[in-house]
C-alpha cells in the first residue's frame, strides 16, 4: 500500500488504487507524506554508546517489508566516513537523551547528512528487532560481540524503575 508519486498523474493513480484497497480492508484512511530522497541510515545506541551506523541499500525502490525480510538484494554497509557518521551519531544521541531513552535504541534517518545536515530523522525505535535480519545484532557483530553475549549485556543492563 505504499506508492511513491513523482508526478501529479502518479498521485491520481495511487489514490484510485488506495481507494480500492480501503474498500477491501479494515483500514480507515490514507497517510500522505513528503518523499525524502537520498540514502537511508540507521544508528544503533546502547546506553548512549554508539553500536554503529549502517546505510541500508535496498535492491528495489525503497526499504519496505519485502526488502527487509525477503530480498537477497538488500545491502547493509557499515559507515566509517566521519562526514556521514558523526552528524548522524550526534543527532541520534540528542534524540536518545531528549526522549529519556535507555538500553538499546535504533534511530533511522533518510537524506544526505554530509551536505549541511540535510538528513531527516524518521523514527526512534525503542524496541528494535533482535532477529537474524535485524540491524542491531549486525552492528554488535561488526564490533566483535557475538549475539549471545550482546543479549546477555542487554539483560544485565535492564532495570525496573520503582513507580
């Protein structure tokens, strides 16, 4: 149900298709957003420590469910270039601290951070996936931390605040 509309005609076609989808489903509406061009990045943080920065390179037009869970063409490149990495890590940490996060968080961006901060924060995911295709375990593995050790570190760091 996602349509990227680059021309006015594309928008009309998307609305026609979505109207049919709405009639056949329990969905109650349509969300229209501005398209953000450029690469997609994700920053992993664990108690404010950067686990890594990954550029997501979908083998198709954009990173959707199929690209994440089914495609063998999607690439994940660890970013070392400080012109890209540092602004993203700084913004991710700022979001982490501002929102009062703790533990493991993944912050997603889209755009060009190396060109005057032209990246847009998409979301702060406070419960990132921990499957074989998940990005946080990929970051930990890149730092030499096996999955089992990473899960144990997360459990050791967990705490319950008295309310």
